[in-house]
C-alpha cells in the first residue's frame, strides 16, 4: 500500500517538475526573444535613423 502511494507521489513529482521546467522554458524563450529584439533595435537604430534622414532630406 505505502509503496504504491510512494510511486504515485514520485510520478506526480516528476510530472510537476517537467511541467514547471516547460513553463519556465516558455518564459525564458519569451524573455530571450524580447531581449534580442530590444538589442537588435538598439543596435540598428542609428543606421535606421540615418536611412530615414537620407530618405526625408
């Protein structure tokens, strides 16, 4: 009886851990994507600004 309960608890623990990791990974990907986007915009902003200035002038 107690062995079965222990196995069920271990399975629930494993499933819960995997689920939490997957949720965390989703958030990590979102954060990385946003950080990458911000970095790209910050990096290319002077070039974009110069491009628009040459277009408008």
